């Protein structure tokens, strides 16, 4: 809900990571640290951002490849990594570059192998089809 609120108000965070999500006394998630936040339309008003900001392990591939990117897309990418970590108790890959063997499977449309390899670390059926579909779609490259 917090991310939806930001995006619907024209703001992208660009540094989502577990350290920037706190829980209040009622266990409601609160997003903090808006040091890299910017308007969704970007500084040059094109709808794209160009600054390479954020935390490497949570950066979208567009940022790592120094390509223009949409702020809401990289926020959802980071959220996909966070959700994966919360559920699996380990990250899906080290960073979103094709030199990372796990990310390369996502980038080359081999999510089936990505999930097969990750499933070996868990009991059968650990990852539901819905979870796999959600995370796979959140971790896609959205090239300009």
C-alpha cells in the first residue's frame, strides 16, 4: 500500500531494501529513507530516470546497465527481491546482471530453470505457481 501510495502520487523511491522498511507497533510496513526519491516523470520530465542510485543487490538491471529507466518499474523490481528474500530466506541472485548465473536465467526467459534450481534448496512445492509467476514478472527487464 505504501509503494502504491508513492507511485499514485508521482514519486518513486529508488532505494527499496529491507533496511528501508520498518514496522510500526501494529506491524504495518512503513517506507523510510527518501534520499534517492524523485518524481516518476524524472528530472528531465521524460518519464525516465538516468541516475545510477540505490543499493546494488536491489537495483533493477536497467540501472546496472546504465540505461534510462522508469522509477516505478525499478521500485517493483526491488520489491520482488524483498518478497523473495522474505519467503525463501535468501536472495534470488547477487545482482541483476547477466554475469550472475541466476539472474541470467530470468533475463533469457528461462525462469523455469531459475525456479528449478531454487526449488532444489527447499521441499517440493515450497514455491507456489502464483508466487513464481509474481516474482518472475516483477524481476523482468523493462528496456527503454
